[in-house]
C-alpha cells in the first residue's frame, strides 16, 4: 500500500508507517500513514520558523485565494472525503459528509476574514499624536487535534492560523490521520509557500512532546483530554508561549415539566447518542423534573429502540461504531461502574455483532442516577447517558452547574422565564434552548468554562484573539 507521508518544508517526507483501521470493519486497512520522529518534528518547526517572515507579510489577497481554493475543493469532494472520514472514525456517512461541508465553510469564512483584516486609528490624549492599533501574527503555531472530528477541528484551527499570517506545525490524532493528510494536501496544492504548513503525523509522546519542548513554537492550540491539556499548559508556561485548550465536558440537558416532549426527546437523543456520543458537547447528563420524568424516560427509551447501530457506510445506520478497542473498553467499564453505583440500566449497554467486525455498542441509558455518581461526573466519551431526577427548575439548574466542566448546556422548556434565566445563569460557555447541546455554527465562538476550556474562543472573528497579538503604535504628527 502507498505510505502517506509527512509534509515538511514543502516536501513529502517518508518514515516508518502505522496502519489506520476502519472501526466499522476491522479487517480493512484505510491506509498507511507516516509515523513521525523527533527529527521530523524539529525539521518541521525549523521550516515553519523560516517561512514565517515572508508569510506574515504576505498580501491579504494571496491568503484569501489559497483558503478559498481549499474550501472549494473540500466542498467539491465532500462525498469522497465524507466516506473517508466515516471509514477512519466511524461516524455515519451523513454525519461525516456534514462535517466535511462544515470544514469547507470554515475555510470559506476565513478566506473572507483575510480580506476583512482591520485595525483602529484613534487620537491620543496628547495633542498632535496619533495612535494605531493593529494585530500581528504570533509566529509558529503548533496544532494538536483529537480523533472525534478529524476534518472539522483541523479546519477551524488551520484556517485562522493561516488567515492571520502564522505558520503551522500540525499533529493530528494517531487514530485519524487520513482526513488530516487530505486537508494538508489540498492546501499544499492550493499554493501555500513551502514551510507555511507542515504536517507531522505520529505519536503524541514523540511529535506532540517535541512541539511542547521547542522554544520556537510561539503558540499551541490543543483539543483533547483534560490530562493532556494540563501538560500542554505546563509546558507552554515554561516557554512563555500563548496556549489555547479545549478539553472535556459533562454537559447537562435540563428537561422541565412544561417541555414539549417530542422536542425534548429528539434533542436528548441527538445530543447523547449521535456520533456515538463521541462529542465533547454531547449531553451525557439528562436532568429531568419529576412531573415529566417517567413520560420522558419512556419516550426516550422508545426512541432508542428505533436507532440502528451498524457499519458507518451502510444506508440507514443511525449510530456507527466506537472509534477503537480502547475507547470501547472505557465505555463498557463505565457501564459496569454505573451498575455498581446503583444506577438502573434502562436500555442498552451490550456489545453488538454485525455483518462486518467492528466496535459496536448499544446506546446505553441509565436512570435513577445521582449527580455524585462517577457516570454523572466523569467524561465517558461514548453513547452512555444518565438520567437524574430532580424536584424543580431551581434544583435542575443547581445540578446542571454542579460539575467541574462547563462547555455546553441545554434546556427543554416552553417557559420564556425559565429559558431566559437558564441562559443567564448556566455556567457553560454555550447554551442551547430546545436544541441539542452538540452542534455550533462555523462562524460563532466555540468554547467553555471551568475545566472544559482555557484561553480565547475558537471559530468566527473571535479566533483573532488567539492567533494574533495586539500592537499599539504612536506617531508624532
């Protein structure tokens, strides 16, 4: 099989390779992808540093054209790239194509932002002096992305980094290198100068650590686990570099007595189980008031009975496989923990066999859970959801906020009073009313509070807060 190589200094560089396996069919090797070394990573950082002076001063039209070309090609190849994504990560084909379209939209948005770069000219408090406020690119940006959104998350980090004049060293998750390689190939052919974008695939302990150890990496943007995020922060503080972290979530969805039952069930099912629950914005805690609790649980259980778990590429599949054997074990371990903690297994929780061998797990619903149980406090990152019964709105809000995380939160209600109060008092970075907690537009800020996020928001015009540094200049007239 062809070995898909790393891109370093504008050249495709070979090295030892690892196999990328299809979680819907473990007999299929998606491809062989380079396993980068410490030397590869150091060379990529050096190439990015050398390319920075010219790229940081490049014209906005050049950046616009390259980002626009990339977005157009991704959109034109959405079916092909969506199928690749489904094969390597396990999302259903419609979800994978939707994610690919979002990546295209992100590049399209930042192609436009390249033409909207602006500053301020204001008068000084002193006479005959002018003040100019501008944004400068940071320098070499290290990008480390997770496996659960293998094309959208790289897009929403790479596109603004390039838009604002930075150079990039990009390390995707080892599990899902295929879509990342495709994006880098597209951008490379779109006309990026050599060294502006460098791809080093491989292990976090090798590639990621080398990036963290380098004083030449001036900014790190990371999405992944909370533990790794803390290591990124510690290493970045040592080098006095800017860093941005998107980490875990244990997102609540509140369902009040006055909720539209069908709306609440659809939002909960989408949030908790679609994309196999492998979203940092997934609702893994359903906080339900007493008056609607039994009806809601019955309706949600009936909904789960209709969901088809199967090969991600198979028509009619609602939920694909878990991404790999390690994550599957994590999910099943937590299901056993939930049982031992005293929660009631109301639906699912069993491994499934299908026509092709894969990591298939029934969507799992626990009831009679409490907010102190591990299944209600720790991020599982799978199709495992807990229902917590509460007395009223006040208890629901307190329970929703009683978490070390604060990424996304939702409420199902027909009360304008409660919806408004929840939006103002939820301790989450993103709040949804009568909508799934997962799913954010490409042009709005993404991020959370507490243990979920650190640093400036991602996406939209707010991305400039991380990828640039503000400069204030004075001129005597």
